[in-house]
């Protein structure tokens, strides 16, 4: 056992570099996802989960709760793909769903984690690299 994921941790959620992020619909899917992520060796205490309306408040899409620097970061993110992602995450959280952030070391790990998230019903599965954001397609056989 490698600890527990951090749930609704009260901090500013900026760019989730070197993480795979997805929307998870319900508690059962989240539990299955966390079990499978732990099974492949992810350090659970490094996983973040935002849940429900409380999670939406912590996501702080405008940055208003976290001061002028956070608002400025959100302005920069406003013209990028990140803005659409933040909006989708906020909407899902306000609908009672979850957003999971799983740390990865490289693109190979990112693809493995993305496949786990997708197989558990995860949506908008994205890999946030150092300078890029990529929607990871499901693996195909062959």
C-alpha cells in the first residue's frame, strides 16, 4: 500500500505537469480506478482527486480564491486548451463527479495510466506534459 490519494486538498490547482487527468463519473468508478492505478505501482499519496461541488470550489477556475497571481495564471490559461479543460472539470465537479490527477514519469507510463482511466469509464483523458497537453487515445491491438 502506498498511502491514500489526496482528496479535495485545499490548494491551488495550477497546470498539472507530468500528470494524466480524467473525469470519473461516480464513486464506484473512482474506487475501481484507484485500485487499478495502485496495482500498477503508482504512489497513491501523489494522486489528487477533486470531488463534487467542494472540488469545483477548490479548482477555482477563475483563480479568485487564490489571489492576484492565481487570477493572472487563469487569464493566461484562458486563451489555451486549458480553459476548455478547466470548464469541463468544473462542470463535472458541480454535477457531483470526480477529477483525478495521476502522476507519471514518462509518456509510456502516461499511456498505461490513460488506458486504466479509460477502461474505468474516465472521460477527457489528458496527459499534461512539460510543454504540451495531449488527449491520449485508447490503445489499439495489433
